[in-house]
């Protein structure tokens, strides 16, 4: 299998049952591949309960772009209404090709008061547990 970048906008619905029989429906908007300068980007994230910033651990440039994305989040939300924000290092299955060291990842999450995840969209490693944690934090 190969990796496929999202072009345009993709929607997903993930239904979960948390402990205590709490039913949660996560509506996911994947805006990967969008230009940070796109006029609709802030409209996509405005009012979101959570913003997940995903980068490719094998591509340092994708990590460097996170500063711009975080700036956009801060511009879109008033400081007292910031959503749950998480940093996701994707392609954890390619750890042997890692270009972004864990200390850089951790430093970014600490400096920006974010939650931290590592997962692999390709293998599914840590994906379900990550979404369960996010849903539990939001519930």
C-alpha cells in the first residue's frame, strides 16, 4: 500500500462508545493538501471542538509548516475559546526514516500547550486509541 495525500476536503464520521455507555460521534474534516493561504481554511476550523495538526515524521518540511498552521488556529479562535489542539506525528510505521526527532515534537507540544500523539494512518497503529482519548477528553 502507498500513502495518499488528501487533495481538497474529505469528511469522515467516527462513532465511538466510551466507558459508561457514552455515545460519541466525531465529525472529522480532513483539509490536508490545502494551502495555508486558502481563503476557506479558517471557515473549515471555526467553531471546531478540536483541531488536530498532523505532520509526516519522515518529512521535516511538514513539521516546519506547523508554526503557520498554529498561527492560523490562534487567529481563528479567541484566546479564551481555543479548541482542544493536538499534534499528531503520522507515519509512525516509518520510524526508521524519521526526519523529525521526538524532542522537536515534544518541544512543539509543550510550547503550544497541545496534546501529543504518534500514529500510523497506513497500519492503523494508535489511531483508534488516539481517537478514543480525544473523544474522552472532549466528552
